[in-house]
């Protein structure tokens, strides 16, 4: 009986995994079973890390805003509460950029929010 080799679909499936393993070393790139495990794990870490990055950035923004508002004599939570009541159109990312790079600009925003 003649020998049957894997078909087009199986090769395509394998090649898709091997393509994702570009940059891996040794067996992690050359042997399908090991490569498939490693790629699956790498994709999981990439998914998880995207969410962790968002979490870390929000923590950084809050820390920057808190540092700036405490220099001006108010807590972060009080400032954000007042800012939301007044309808301030700046999000935490923009406020933190102002606080870190342009403190005078942040002070102007702070005074406009806290003034009655």
C-alpha cells in the first residue's frame, strides 16, 4: 500500500502555529507539539498582559493626580468627586499628563473646578 502523507489542511494548521512561534528557540520552534504548547501559553500571557497594562496605567494616572492635588491641599477622591459634579471634560489620563508635565495648567484646572 502506498504511503499517505498529511493533507493540505493539516499542513496549514501546523504552519499557522509555526508562524506564531517565530523568534522562539530550539524545540520550541521546530517540534510541533512543544511549539503548540508554547504558542498557546504565549497567547494567554499576551491577553492577560494587555489587561494588566490597562490596570497599571490607571494606577499611574491616579497616583499622579493624587500627588498634584495633595500639593494643592485636597485629596484625590474629593477632587474627582467635585470634578465629576462640575462636569469636567478631562479624563484621568489627560489630568495626569497635565499634573506631570504642566503643573501650572493643572493648577488652573484645579482652581476652575474648586471655585464656587
